[in-house]
C-alpha cells in the first residue's frame, strides 16, 4: 500500500512527499493505524491524547495521504461519477420544464416528472448511445430504418404526455426541451425581415414546429441547434422565393441595431 521509491514515499502508488524521511514515515504510519479505524475515521480522543506539536505534524501527513486514498479511482468510480453527473443534469432540465407548467396536482406533477420527462431523457440517451455510431456508417435506407425506432418512442412519449397534460402544456414541454428556439427564431425573423405577410409567418411557424419536433429527440444541445439551423435554411429559401431580399434585410437590421446601441451626441452649444 505504501513504500519509498527514490526518496519519494508513495501511498497506493501515489507520491505523498519528496522530503518525508523514514523516521517521519514510521511515526506517520503508527499514527494512522492507532488513530484511524478500517473505514478511515479519525478518532478525536486519540488525537487529543498526543502533544499539540506531534499531532499537528502527524495530521499534516495524514490529511495528505487520506486525500490521496479518497481520490483513488475504484473499478466503477468513473462510471458512477458520470451517472451522478447525468442524474443532476436531467433533474435540472426536468425541474425547469415543470416550473413553466404550473401543475397544482401533485400526482400529475410526479407522473410528469418520473414516467414522462425523466424517462424520456433516459430513453433518448440510451437510443443515441446505441445508434449514433450506426447512423454514421449507415446508408440512407439503413438510416431511415434506424430512425424509425426513434419515431415510435417519440410518438409514444407525446401520447403519454397528452394524457397527463393539456395541449398548451404539451407545447411548453416541447419548447423547453428545445431551449425555446422555435419562438426565439420566429421573433428574430419578424424583427429582421420587414413586411412579412400573415401567410408567410404561418409558413415559418409550420417549419419551425417541424424543426422542434425533430430537435426534441436530439442527443445534445449542439444536435438540437443543428436541426434548427437546417430549417432556417429552408425558411431563407422560402422567403427568398417569396421576393424578400434577405441579404439587404440582414444589413438593414444590423444598421438599426448599431443605431440603437450608439448614444446620441451631446449638444455642446451654450
């Protein structure tokens, strides 16, 4: 468990000091076995029974070694830590979604949390872990077959969601799962491109809903953004075909933003 190698003492293969002498280490070793139990618990009574100086010196060695032992990676530790991190992440995502649903029914909130939202995020992770690598190597026909299984689970998720929530609440769930990109993108087009007709706005919303439906199943924020970027290309093509000069629209929009950000000149005349 511990040994000295080239004047460097190690614990479980990790260096604890370059300057620790054999005598010091012997004192430290006895301190550990006398004052710590098998679980690594320090007995305060044993510590207090020694002089303050000796206890302080020994404790500095102990804290260093205990920190190293605690950091020793067990066989399943990386997996456990990754799972714990993932658990915290999805709990945060689900909490954010539930916050905008205003569910007053505790049973309905528990169902939305456990059976629907958390279960959906886990199902998506499992699917992407199993199939993302296959998609990269698949032909177009093979990719369609692989994605078909995701469409089945997607439809079931929405059906279950609709049984527990109102249509308006389901819409909020979809928006939250895609970082509200549908509304943000729609509002941006309405600000950038002037004189949009109601028909054109409706078509943009239709395309953005399609994007949201696909992005909901993305395995990461980057994948979700990539889906919306692809559909923004479709919107750009549509608006161009409708006679809008998007290049000029973006240029004019940039000038408007610049003008808003520039403070008005002061009147220095007296």
